[in-house]
C-alpha cells in the first residue's frame, strides 16, 4: 500500500499525476490515460502523457466526459507497456493527486495484476489540502476549484487536470507556509 501524507512535509520536488479510466472500480474498470508532471524546486521539468488501449469498449458516458473514445485509443499502448514507463518516470518522488486514493487504487490494482513491485512513494492528496485551506466553495471537486481559481485548463484529461491539481497544491502549500 502506498503511504499517505496528509500534510506534513509539503515538498518542492514531486510528481503530480492523474488518470482517466473507463469507470470507478479498479477491479472491473481500466486505465485509458495517464498524465504526470514532474516538478523540481516547484518548477516543471518533465511531462509524461500516454493514452492506453483498455482492450475493451469505452463506455459512452466516459467518452462524453473525457473525449476519449475507442478510435482514439485503438493504436495506443497497453497498460503492460504504459505502467512500467510511468513507474520509471515517477522515480521515488512524492506523488500529488486530487483524490489520490482513487488514482492510487487503479495503480495498485494494475501493479498487482502485472506482478510488478509495489511503489512506495509518499502521496499528498490535494482534496485534503483544499478542504483545509480553500474556503467559500460548495465542494472541493477539481472542476469546482478550477472555476474558483479562474483557470482555463480543460477538464477530465490527465495533463490538464495535473495542471489544475498543481495550482491547488501550490496555493495550499503557500497557505500552509503562511500559517506556520
């Protein structure tokens, strides 16, 4: 199991990541996109973005949300190829994600299915941080926070969601620094 970091040690070197999936259950749904942004000293230094062929039909509701359809992933790589590349990309850096337990449950399920070594990266969940440091919003969904900050990124695509998540992370990290 990947360890949780509720707030201690908000770091300057980290990887923000996001997944798009065919559904909500990591046992029955598949990853169709992995996006990740690597930051060193809070500066973006590298990007990882890959579409994944889930080897099943993408539900219409998922296509409506993400814009990812069967044609888009038809020639994409498999999870067997994508996941080791992602694991190499993240190194041992802390992982930052919005609702990290969702994304990590898919990563862990696929690591187990592929008999890969479990990653042990610490993780920082921006939902937790947002609830603590961002007041005056009716919920802390990423889309809501994107609108709150007047960000113009699109939603429900991995890299764009990573950019929004990083904005939330940096905002909350700055708030935490001021409080301490």
